[in-house]
């Protein structure tokens, strides 16, 4: 059976959940790494649809946000955010704010993607999923919670990559793009 494919738009996706509409917006605030923002947005939209249904605490907090904003930044910028808001030195992969903002590092994604044998866009999608799950009550402080969160995160990540690949294969030949 083919995976569910959600309709995509370049900047926003509407997901109905408990009669609320949740939107996700991505902005690329770095210029060092070239990114296919259309593909990343597609993966983020599918991720939102998956993550909104995966609440760790049965509160479904993600569904209460009218808009989730994702900023793609450099290591230098995320290191400043990390220091300012978490009082921790150095760059990290993803920082999630309780008000519905997620900050992800393209530089970190490029390094980690090379280590794990997939593309930067797929790595950034993993970070976005991680942030969305945090907004939906998942935590990764305690080992048992981290194991649970990563299990859900990895399942969603594999599922959205399969859904995106399926939608790419079913495009007319003239508009089909090679997956990253």
C-alpha cells in the first residue's frame, strides 16, 4: 500500500486537527549552503501532519499553534542562540522554543548528513521533526524519554521520506526531480 501523500505548498501547509489549522513556515537565514527549500518545505509539511498526531503527554500542544516557524541558520547563529537562551556554548543541531519557533543549523546538517550517508535536506527534515515532537510534549532529557522520542522521530522520518519519494515518482515525467 502506498504511503499517504499530503498536498504541499511552497511556504505553508494546513493540517486539520481537532478543527484547528496548523501552518508551518520555513525561512532560510543562511547563505553558505545551497538548499532546495521547496523540497525541505514539502518534507516539513508532511512532518507536521505526522507529528501533530504524536503527542507524548496526550495534550496535543502542537495542534494549538496556528503557526510553527522554522529558521534555517548557520552554526555561528545557532551557537549565539544556544548561548543566549540555554546558556550553553557551541553550535547544536536544533533548538525548539515553546512559543512555536524551531531553529536548525544547515552547517551541522551538512556535517551529519555526510557522516550518515544521506542529504542535507533529509538531515534538516530530521531536525524539524525533532523540534515538532518537542512542541508536542516529547522530551529527551531522561534516557527512557530520549529512547522513546527517537523511536517516534525515526519512524516519522522514514515515513515522510517514503511519502516524499512516492510523490516525486508520481509526478509527470517533465516535472519529476531526482531525489536528493
